[in-house]
C-alpha cells in the first residue's frame, strides 16, 4: 500500500482465496474493502497521470508553436529583405521553408499572412519580369521596324501592353503605346509603298511591251527608289537588271532613229548631187553605230 498497489492488490486477492474455504468473513470483508480502496487509489493515480501527461503534451505543443512562430517570424524578416532587394530566388526559398513549417500546425491567421506574402512575391516578380520584357521589346522594336517585320512586332506589342495594364505596371507602358501607334502608321505607309510598287510593275510591263522605253525607265527608277526605301532587295536586283535592259533597248531605238534620220538626209543630199555632204552623213551613221557597239 506504500508504493506497489498492484502487488498489494494481488496479496488481497490471495488472502481472500485463503479465507474463503475457512469462511473467515471478517478477513474477506477487510480485503474486499482494501481492494476497493486500492482500485480507487489506482484510478485517482491514473487520472492524475493522464492529466500530467495532458499538461505536459500541452506544454510541449505550446513550446513547439512558440518555436515555429519564432522561426516564421525570422523567415518573414528574411523574406522582406529579399523582396526589397528583388532577390526572388531568396524569397522563393523562404516561402518553401515557411510552407514546411506551416504544415506542422494549423493557424489560419498565420497561413493567410503567408499567402499574402506569397502573392506579394508573385506580383513583384511578375512586375520585374514584365519591365525587363518591355525594355527588351523596345530595343527589338527598332530592329523589327527597320526590317518592316510588322506582323512579328504587332502581336508582341499587344501582348506586353495587355500584361502591363493587367498587372497595373506603369513602367514603359506609355512608351510602348507610342511605339504601337507609330508602328500602325509605319505599316500603313509601308503598305502604300507596296501598293505603289505593284502599280509601277504593271506600268513598266505595259511600257516595255509598247516599246515606250523612256517611260519604262522613268518608272523603273521610281520603283527602285521605293523598293530601296522598304528593303525589297530581291525586287531591287530584278529591276536593276531590267533597267539596264531598258536603257540598252532605248539606246538601240535612239540609234535606229539617228541612223534613219542621217540616212534620209544623206540620200536627199545625194539626190541633189552634194556627194561630200552626203558622205559626211553616212560617216556619222558609221560613227553612231561604232559608239553604240562600244558602249554596249
């Protein structure tokens, strides 16, 4: 009874077993009362032990929560420092560590707080990425505009402008909107030049067929200037060759006219008997032909 209730209980039962054959009722009652006392004491001790364990568990749980909150507070400080420096690798690592700690206990307020911190991280990272993307596109737009690659540039501009507006990022937004407006105007001017080139090609073809070489040459020169203004290098190469051909055709036509005129004048002089003068005309014909052959 002083320390080992389990042993005392077994002894009490043993005494009852010994007393029952002899019908020693006083011993039996005494031990039954003792057994009741032992069970009561055991129950009280068990309840006290359970309470002690419960309190100890509660204490340990509070200590653990306190430790977790301290660690989360340190992580929050680290997160804010990383966010201020735009060190998003650090903030991502901090968020992952916090999530691991949050999984160990439930606290809706702290969980909500870290959800807000993660949203701040995502917004700041997205903003930085969009600003970088905007800067790169501003530089790229110069090259694409010079190359007249409007179909490539326009969707890129629309996409980044929509993203900047969606995330309420003002950096470079106005500049990109100005570029977008400028590109629309530039494309319109470009398409007008392309249309003019198509018209010139048709007119050159018509003039060439009708042997109106001066008109064809004039239009061809205009076409080359327009083609050069929008970097139509294949067209420049094609019509540069055609221009040489047209100039050669014009020279031949002019030669024919000159020869015909000198021939008529020479024959008229010959009919009049002015043979020396007539001969000079025919010499001019020879000179014109020699000059043409030399130039071509």
